[in-house]
């Protein structure tokens, strides 16, 4: 699977401008999947404005994302604030996957940091569930930033059939070394390739750390090819990788963690991700 890692800085609160950048990157290189960071559609330090700009099912933002995916025959993963389908007035920190035929699927963030500079637990409603979403023949497990520090999130997705883990992030520079330790473990302990895309830039004094990476099922770094775009600002980068999504299946007989855990644990519960007919 050819995957593009878009390590960019969004324009704070400007959904239209961020959609334009998504289309520019997707159009730049034919690929199966293009991954953008956590809350890339809105920016991160938006505060209460999240409630006015959070996207809703079928709105203009979702339609534009679907159009981009269809026009360029490429799937798109991007972080966005979304409105709750269950309780009006509540919003989620979510990651969206739009398939090349325009189907939108989502996963809500499970663990919301509310410490240091973070106030996500004040703004967003979390979910308790994670379920893989389908991209053609491949089952993809979606996670958001802090979720990666909870092994049960990746394990739920892997046990439920995920063949590729995709983690989108808005992690600060002070956390970069921690992600560099945690992410290979998530790949190894689930024998599953993993793609991590973290944003860069500065918002309200918070410096984001980049460090996007693709790992194979052994937790080893996958070789990248840089993509040059004239619009890239200082610190931004775009890279293309080839991920062997079947690599996990070949490696698991030699590292049968999922086999050994599945007999002792309940299957991952559905409900955390869905097409736009329900939420977790």
C-alpha cells in the first residue's frame, strides 16, 4: 500500500484553507492513502470555537473531503472536530477516513489529555470503543495521539482484525521521544504495521514535534521518499512510503501474540467507529 505522510501545520480555525492544503497534497502523488495529523481540519488551540466549527454529517466540509477522495482516487485520513450524533451540543476529537468512493468512516478519540497545556477533557466527549474500518480489502485501525499510550487501544483494533494501525497526532516537541519509544512497541506487540503522522508548527506557545514515521510489523522504520511541494513552510515535510499490509500475517506465526491473547480476552467491542450512521 502506498501511503503519504503529511507532516504539516494547519491554519488555525480556517477549514477552507486546510481543505485546500489537503487537496494539494492528495493531488501531488498518486497513492492509496494520504494521512494528515490530529485536528488538522481545524487546528488544535481553538478552544470554545470548536463548537461552532465542528463538522456535522453531510455538511460542506464532509462533502468536500468526499469530492477530494473521489477526484484523486485516493483515501484520506484526517483529524477533525465532529458533532455528536447522540447528544446535541457535545463534540468529539475524531479521525476520519474517506475512501476513494467517498464513504466517510470515523473513530472518536478514547483518551483525552487534561494535563499540562492540554484541555481536551474539558472540550470533547470520548468514546470507550475502537473498531477497525475498511479500506478496500484492508482493515485499518485508527487512533489519535494519546490513545497510543494505552496498549489496549491498539490491541482491541488488532484482535478485531486491523491489518494496519494509523495514529494521527498533535503531539508537542516534549513528547516526541516518548512516541519514539511507544510506537515501535505497539507495532511489535500486535505484529501489525503502523503509520504515525504528527503535526508541526506553533499555536498559542505550544510547539508541535513532528516525528512522523512508518513502521513494519517488527517495529522497524520503513524507508521514506520525500515529496517536494512549493507551499511547504519551514518544518513541514511530506513523505511517501510503501507498506506491506500483508507483512503482519506473515510475521504473526513467529510472534503469535494475538493468537495467545485472543483465547483469554473478549473480542474487541464494536461501536467506536462507524460509517456515518452511528457513533461510539
